[in-house]
């Protein structure tokens, strides 16, 4: 069986979350936002403080949600790049302290970095994602994996 290499020559492996999964997440977040605003509007705004608090919560929710990565690429030497709608995180795998998987087969992988946490939409059993996790383990033997079992793929 052949390993599917990334079309990007600087990346050994490239993972992209399924568009349907990402779209469903943001559609459900948009629906929650609309329902929240409509519900609060029908019950009546009691003060500007209440409006400000609701708006603040919605803005912060969207800000952090747009920071969830939908694409990850890694080079053979361990340079990881996580791409989201809001930013691109480039970090070497030796700077990753822990990789925590979701409790379900679909969810988010959390990368615990030196100063922050980064999240990636994931389907845990995806071959490209497993190959990226294998490169992380190979280039950083000290990284801890939680709720993740790495599948071994035939690598010829």
C-alpha cells in the first residue's frame, strides 16, 4: 500500500477536516447565535448591561471558534502547521507537550503547546491525521498522547 504524500513539497503529510463536518459545526453555531438573539429579544432587554454581556459572549464564542484549525500539515523533520480561519500556527513538534484526542471518534484534537492550546477538527481514524500524529511521536518521543491510539499503517 502506498502512502499518500502531501502535494505541498514542504509538507510530508497534509490533513484537511471534512468540509461537511466543519460546515455543520459553524452552521450549528450560527443557529445557536440566531436563536439566542431571538429568544433574548422576545423576552425583552432589561438593560444595556444585559445586551453587552450577551454580545460579549457571542463575540468571544465566535472569536475562539474561528481559531479552530481545519487543516494540518507536517514536514518530515517535525515542523507542524495548523491552519484556521483566523490564524496559522507554525510550531516544531518538540514544542508540543501533549496531544489530547476526543472521547468520540469525531471531535477536536487539542495540542498543548508551550504558551497556548490549539484545536483541530478531526476524525480520529483518518489515515492522514494518523500519519501526522506518527511523525509527531517520531520527532518528539516525550510528547504525551491522551485518548488517542495510533494506528499503524503500512508505510513502504
